[in-house]
């Protein structure tokens, strides 16, 4: 499939079924499309029944309703050491041995934002991408023990084509000025998709409604600009982040598996 045609077909499918089509926000695949193969299988009614997105080394998306709808043969799949596969197609890889098998939920929000406000004695504050990368990296490391997040990595997010400074927000304790929560989202105006990238609350501040408040505030900020908002996360995370998003109105049952040999 030529580049322009593959992009238009993938966009069409993604807008219809974002969480089933790709394991991540569309723009993260779009910037690699020139080097990728895309194959979409269709049934007798013209509906998509299978999808594969790959290059010579890895499969970046694999989904199908039935084994016969899989765009890649089992022999071809055996040549890849990195595969992102939707739960619907996971059985295609039975018998393959992978050193890493990580499940990620991918859910969606449409419609009005929930009515969660910033808790008393706290307030929202804009994030300054020029001066705050160190504080952001420290926040993420504090929330994820073992994380090696660096200032440079955080600073690079402002170079993303979907960077929107209005979707970076701190939560501070009003009395002390202590930063206790952080939200970072991105907005793709072509797809009209917002994606939640980082929603963090310091461990000793959790359980106060701060996470719900951050998610709700970002959803308010994208209202009228995004047709939908997506979020992904480790399904087996001990903190169960999926519960937070579902309380904020996110829905769906899509699960993607990261498989690495």
C-alpha cells in the first residue's frame, strides 16, 4: 500500500476504533509511517477484520477477529522479536516464547468532563517547560520507584508536534506551596485526539481526590478541541491506575500486550 493511501486508511480506521486500532495515540505511529508496512484486512461487508503495522524488525500493531483475518502468517510473526498485539489476536502467538509479556489497558473518554474540582487547600498552577523539567522528573521518580526519568527526557516532550502547554498542570498545596500532583496531556488537532500521558500524585498525598481532579481539569481544557481522549497504562500495576480513569468516565475493554523475545 503506498504511503498516502496507507495513511488515509489507517486514519479512517483509527478515528472509528482508536483503542482497538493502535496501542498508542495516532501521532506516535504517524511519524514513522514512511518506514512502516500497513495492511488492513476487510470482511465481505467492507468492515475491518484485521490489521498489521510493521517494519523489518518489529510489529507495532496487530489485531484481528479470527486467525484467518490475520494479515501476517505465523511463520512471518516468528521472525519478530518485538510485537504489540491486541488481546483479540494474542492466541495467534501461542507456543511462541517471549522474555517479556506486559499487558496495557487502553480506554477512551467522550462527552462532558466529570465534575471533580481541585480539593480544598490546593490549587492548579501552570507548568513552565523551561524551568520545571527537573521538578517534573523528580515527581515522576518519586511516584515510580526505580524510574530513571531525566530532565532532558522531560524537556524533549515540548518538542513533540502535539505539545500543548495548556495541558501541563501542577497541583500545589496552597499553604505550603508544595507540588503534590502533576498532569501532562497532548493534543493532536488533525485527529482531534487528546491523550493523557502523565497523571501523578505523590504517594503520601494519594486518596484525597487529587488524581480525579487532575484528570477532570485536563478533560475540561480539551473540551471542544478534542473529539475523544485516550489513556493507556500497565494493567497489572499495583496502584491500579485504570480505576482512576474509569471513575472519570473512561470506557472500553481493549488490552494490548507488549511481547519481547
